[in-house]
C-alpha cells in the first residue's frame, strides 16, 4: 500500500494498525477508533493537529512498506 495525503486513515489502520497507530499517536491523534478520525484523510488529520503532512506520509510509507 502506498500512502498519499489523500489516503483515508481508516484504510491505513485496516491494513496495518501495528505500524501506523504509533505514528498517528505521536502526532497527537489519540482518537483512532472514532468514526470521524477513521474517515479523515492523512492531510486533513495533519492540518487539525498542526503537523507536516509530507513528513507523516513519508513516515507511514516507511513503516508500512519498509
């Protein structure tokens, strides 16, 4: 799976929660189980939490595909 800014968080978590969850938790996203969080794109979540989307996308791709 290749993650982009448009990838939905729920899809990422369904694929590999063990690799992705720590990255989301580290950026301050502690509501991974709530429906609104699962329906957001990576870019939307990054905007809300004030982090760089490109950095998070790179971290997610490395964790899931590396």
